[in-house]
C-alpha cells in the first residue's frame, strides 16, 4: 500500500492509500479517517474505491473533502458493480 496524501484536521488524520493486490487484481484507493480517542486507540472510518489508479482531494473544512481529480483504471468499465465518484463530488469524513 502506498500512502498518497495526508491531511490533518485537529485530532483527525485523513490518509489516502493506493492499494495494489498484485498481478491478478486492479489498483484501488482507500480513504481512511483516523482519530485517536485514547493513546493507542484509534477510531477509523474507511471509504474504498476499486479500479482507481489515482485520486486527488481538496480539503474544504468541516470534515469535507472534494474530489478534484480521479483516474479510473482500464478495469473500471468492466465491473458493473463498481460505482466511482465524479470530479466535484464532496465526501463527508
């Protein structure tokens, strides 16, 4: 897993990971909102998009991220269950 971006917001950290499962799977993106509750204890929320090669986000404040660029992989069109966000969409984290 490659870390793509880290965005800090008070006690919350938003980390965007690029996943690569190897030759038989496609790239993907995991967006994790991580907040320490106690030392050594994190509350984590995850948004996952399969068949995405790259994703660029803009922090809007108030726990919102806007998608400013998304690059699907060639496998995205072959998966009818894969619903990708669009440029301009806002994610609440």
